[in-house]
């Protein structure tokens, strides 16, 4: 990654300020610190290498130099967006799927709520974190990590879900700057429809395992099997249990795995 090429690729997008780190701990952590120190709405933190990147549910997300994308947007949610803060991370996942499908012509899917899958293997993850002051959300950091080259894929033995990278799945080299720019512009196009039925439809269309058997695991390690039906009007997951009843699962509370 090179600073000049990143700036060129992102030219024209509504990004008022950017910070690029050849190496950092976590772009989300950098972005949260920047948000607390006056970052402007839409500012972006990008890193080539991440040594202690954060994943969901306390997991790590390490990015080796020159192998993937690791970046975090700082958004200052508008009043109308405050009811839909949990939908920022699906926006990230949908933007990545759209960019992959439109630019590289391969099918991308979202493992609810916001893992990006290619051929049912994870290629990217999203972590949204908020910066609070008193009892108000002052900024939302939308962090996105994507495996581009084979070197970016962690050892399968360390993973609960299979992983892949974009270059393996589309069988050619990827220009990281062009891909980054495509994702960013899609995030800006999706944000105005956050919370709308249109956005839920787009997200639902990308859902992986729809109509298939899945297992939902809670933090208390309770496992429920059923058929994944889709999203409800708030983006919660509808699971049809094998006795025909439907159960609604909220984001952040559960993990989803395909039935073996
Ligand atoms: C997950 O799937 O668990 C979410 C992974 C999110 C990783 C990205 S990489 C850029 C940003 N900075 C971080 O520390 N995490 C996110």
C-alpha cells in the first residue's frame, strides 16, 4: 500500500481527512482515539499491517503487510441514524459484497450479521465500535478487514469457520487501492438508505444459508438448529425451528454456523 496511490484512488469521495499507517495495532483503536480528539465526520484510518486488530466477540484480526485491507471509517451518526446504529456494520458487509460482485464477477454473501463469504468461506469481517461521551454516541467507527492474498488467510486450525482470500477465489491479482475505493464509494451510497426497507432487501438478498439448515449458538452455549428464513424488518434473523415455530435472534447476541 502506498500513501500516494491511496489518495489518488480515493480522490473525489467525501472523505475530509485520512491517516495512513504502514504498521499499527488496530485501525479501530486509532479511529476511536482520533474520534475522541476531534476527527471530522467521514475521516478514514488505513493500515498496511495490523498487529493487534480486533475482531468480533473478542477475537483478533491480524493483517500481515501487503496481504489485505484494514481500514476504519469515523462516522458521526445523524439524529435519524441513532435508531439504526446496529445497521452500520451490515452496511460495511453489503458494500464489500457489492464491490466484489460488480468488480470481480464472483458471488459474495453475508453470513448474518456481517461476515463476508466467498464460496461459503470467510473473506472479510466488520467490526463497528462506538465512542461515547456521557450518555451520547459521539462517533461510530466502522472497521473493515479483508483477506486479499493467500498469505492473509489464517491457519485453518485456528479458526471455527473456513477462511479464504479474494485472489484465490477470483484467481487473479487484486489492486487493493481500486478495491478500497469501490468499497468506500458503496458505503457512501448505502448510508442514506440505512434503516429503510430498501436496505434490508439488499442485505437480505446477500444472505448466505437462506433456506438451509443452520445452528444458532448463544453466549451461554445454547445451540438451536433450524432453517434460516431471512431478516425481519429490523435486520434480526428469523430462524424456523424444526417444529415449525419461528424464533427471532438479535444482532450481537449469537453466532451462526451452517449445519454440518
Ligand atoms: C470479525 O470478523 O471478527 C471482524 C473483523 C474486523 C477487522 C477489522 S480490520 C480493520 C479494523 N480494525 C480492527 O482492529 N478491526 C477491524
